[in-house]
């Protein structure tokens, strides 16, 4: 665009020089005054000077716009600040020359950039008019334009050939090494670093730049600045396109025939800024780092033509994390820059051959709906016992997160998961869980903190745990990251003594026909399934150094199952304490149809009590005390188990002749709602001396109500216990012997809890499905 002067008169004016020094929000003006004595007035030169000042002010404003955009990534914010900056500059000119009585008006202005491509630009446009009322001059129009364009023409050997032009595509001469900054990603600081070109020379109106040694010659960023303060940031790759492609090779696993039979083998892939690809906390690939570009510019496509990526875009979401990707914070603001605390998350399966992350480098790019679409139908409910329950629904399965009153557990249709047990003490969950992402695009995220009060008597002071659960869209599993933290504090200098540690337990009620299968090595890549028929089976690490217990499951049938999976790194972490003890202790426990008698935690309500024969005596663990109510009527008591459990029998301690229920027997009710009991689950006499149990039944609930059919006032209830039945799988880093240590510990276990329901078509030969992905993740290559 050409500078034009639309006016026939001249003025005496002030020329403005501005030097912008920006550190996030600071700007400094330096003004040179052109106030001339009236006898020296030259109309032509005055017009030139004021127009030149306006152009210089625009150039500085464009540089300011680039600097703000580079720091924040927010184009609307940068536009607003730059407009205010430009306006304040004109106001300063007017206030500096009251003898001219100038008045400057902006008719139109705009700033724009297109960065992070092989060919980029930064530019600005201004249309203004001004009056010099003391000279009786008005409506003098001026229109101007400025630009900086940079194209990386060629990269060869150790040099980059760059074409730099300004304004009307004129070659920009006179730039030196300090005007050319190459970026390289420093993993030690998790940030992009800048380094000057190692050499600069001109040839045929082009710059030949020496590329510093730390810079990857196949994929790098180049920042070019000029004396006006205008900045350009270019992205170069061998493809010369603003994109990075990940190629997934499923054939390399040797499991393609199995993959082809699966319909729900979804893998959540996390891409960090440094280029690392992760799944279940383990690395799939070290790729090329992602530029520090505005998040709204990002796009993701799968199985797409690299020249027409718009057609095959897939859902993704950008997440914000802290503490080296250990603490989820939520969705990333689209008006911020992609940084070392962000990750790009998307889903792949065996039908995905390649995924391309690409971007629109324009500052006015809009966030794609593919990153914000809702793929969940989540809601919060209240349980009958007034706990909160978050119901997560990804349209393939539902996950129920129950919490409140120190309780936190997760349920699916095939089982329940409990977290963080130390020395047989489950953690207290004093705070409600946080929900960084709910109703997400690719996944939901739940975070919870576990802590143990009264640790002094238990032997593990200053102990906390972080629980991060993710629930992918259209998947049959949710993932877990369980971080156990022992804090070193001067107030607790004693040793930690851990005799039992279980970060995660997945269990299910007893069901006829259930089977428990666990991987115990492989043959030709296919897991060897070992079945646990009854009791407890323990799996330790192999003596030859192999780590081959990556999954365990229980099957209801050939098409319904649940279980745990974890990758190689978490398998190694299962044996964290082996190094401390110098011998094996880590273990994967599988308990099949375990039954145990448990004591109710509290008496919820009762029909009454007499004297010192309180109802609490019925669950105090002593057969020498008892509950009695000296009235002739139907007696009943409601007991609180403290949590929802699977119940198969009850038993009562009886003493002749004070049998509770007598020969008439009792009615048993089980419910999660103490105000709504439904039908009797078992009815009959429990008659005899000592411990006498009912017949078997199947029920599930937190509260149990016992009603005596005998109205005698002499009945005595000495003690009541409930038989809990479950099949469970536990990850136990302390499973063989205890360990004592004093130093702080920070270790994380990653894995997934899988739920397969009938109709998902996921099973292949004894449950081999997602398990194959654990053993044989695809080989991934990167192309830039």
C-alpha cells in the first residue's frame, strides 16, 4: 500500500519518535519536539514531518501489538492495548504543541499477523485526519501502511536462507545477527529458548543465516525483528507446512488380526509441548516440540491428506496442568499460549493410521468447535444416605463417583473401586473431589486428595495421596493416576513403617459362574491367562527381571468383565519398595470369592433399650455384653455398615434361653436408604447356642434391618456380624513384608479400570482386548 497525502495545505507540526520498551505491559515514549519559530515555517516540510510522525507511530504500535501478542496470545487484548497506545501517542503530539492547536482523529486502524508458518507477516494500517485550527487548516487526510514479511526459502546444511521484506515488498537491508533469533526447546527448563544466528550474510537480496548447533535443522522456530520493533515468528519443517504428523503403525505390533476384531480399542493420547506422546503415564514417542502459539489456533485431523486437513478433523481438547503434569487444572483458555503446562488430548484406535496437529497462524483465527463439542452427558445426584454421586456418561458406559462424609469410591456396572489403603486403613477424604473437566470433549477428569488422620499410632506420619481419574469419550475404561506422597517434616522425624499398602482395589459382588483371570507372561505376544479358582493368588515380579503382570480381570461371562490394566512403567512401580528392602515385596493380589465376617460400624436406630443394656452392645465385639429392651412387642434394630457392601449371610451370637428371635425367627432387610427397605431378603429362625448364621442370600446395601418375630421382653442380642462377599483385584506394592524408612517418597501408579458390558464386542480369546494394547501399543513415528 502506498502512503498518500489528501490535502492541499501545509502546517507546522511536531514529529514524534517513540521507543517502546515492553516487559508484558510497560511502554516508554521518547518524543523529539519539532516546534519551529514562525519565521522558519515551511509548509511542505511540515506536512512531510507530521505524516512521517504518524507513520512512525503506526510502526511502533505494530511492534507493540506483536510484543503483547507474543506474551499473551490474546489478539483482542493486544488490539485494544495497541489502539490505546496509538491514540495516546497522537494525544501527546497535540498536547505538546498548543501553539498549533492540533486535533488528530483516527478514521480506521488495524493490526494483524500470521505467524508460525514458513512464510509469515506482521502489518498495520492507519487512516487518520487532523486539523491545525490556529492555521485555519482542517480535514487533512492521511493513510499509511507498514509491514514486515519473512519467508524461510531454504534450509541446507547448517544454514537457512531467508527473504525479509518491508511495506511494499521492498527488500529489508541492514539487519544483523541480533535481528535473527532461532528457538530451541530446552527440556531442562521446559521452555523455548532463543539464540542468535551464528552468522549472517546477504546474497541476492536474501539473508543466509548460520543455524546454531542446539537447533533442530528439520523443525525449528525463527524470530525476526527490525529496528521499528516489529516481530515475526516463523515455523520451519521439512514439509514446509504448519503441522506435525504422528504415524501409528499397528502392524508392527504383530497383533493386527486381533485389533481388526475390536470395536472399542480407544487409546487416549496426550501430547506435551516438548513433543512427548503419552498413554497411561508412559511414553509412546519423543516427537517435535509444539510452538508456543495461541491455543485457539490449534487443530487436529486423522487419516487426512496433509494438503487438505480440514476435511478429517477429529475431537480434541487442550488441558491445563500444573506440577509437571501431575495436577489437572481444567480446560485451557483459548486466548492463551500453548506452554509447558498444557497438553493436547485426542483418541485413536487401530483404524487411525496418522494424526496431524496443525494450526492456523492468523491472529484472528477462531477456536474450532472440534475442541469444545460435548461428548458426555454428566449429572450430579444425591444417594439415599445423603451422599453426593457424580454420574459420568460417555454413551458407552457410566461411571458413578460417590463422595461425602469422608467417603470416596467409584462404581461401574461390573464393580467398585476403592483407593489408597495403608496398614489396612483406608484414607479419609475430608474435602469433596474437584472436577477439572466435566462434560468434556475427549475426556472428563476427577481429582481427589486422600489423607490419614491420627497417623501417629499407625506408623506413617505426614502421608497424603493424590487421585486423578480420567474417563475417555466412547471408551470402556477409566484411567487412574495414584500418587502417594510421604512428606518430610521436622515435626514428624520418626520412621515410616508400612506393613500393607494398596493404592487400588477393584471388586465385585459374588455371582454364580464368575472367573478370575490374570496375565502371567506371554507366548508369541499373547498373554498367558492364569485362573484363580478360589482364595487368594499372589503375583510377584519374575526373578529373571521380566515384568509381565500387566492386567487382571474377573469374568461374569464371555462378554461381561471388569479388571485392572497398567503399562510397563507402572508395573515397575508396583515393586517400588523392593529396592528399599533388597528383596521382593510388591505384589498383585487376586482374591476370588472372598468371604469375611464384618462388624457393623454403628447403630442407626432401634426400638429402644433398657438400663445398661444399650443397643451398641450388639456390635461392640464382645459376646459378654448384650442389647435388651424390656417391653413385650416386636423388636427391631437398624445397623450401619459404614459403606455399601455385598452381603451373603448374617450371624448372631445366641445364649440359651435368651434367643433373639426365638423359634419364630427374624426378618432381614438390606438397603442403601434407611427410610426405604423394600422386600425381606431373608426370613427364618437363627436358633442354637454360640454363633449361628442364616442361610445364604444375595443383597447389597449400607444398612441392615433385623426384625424379631418374637415379642418376648427377655430376648437378648449379644452380637451381630455380616458376611461380606466379593471378588477383588489389588495392586499392593507392600505385599510380603513391612518396610521402614524416613526419607520423603513420591511415587505414582498409572493404569486403567476396564468395564466390558455385553454388546460392546470387545472380547477376544479369554478377554484379550484392551489388554493387547497394554502389551503391544502401536509404533509411532513423527513427521514435520
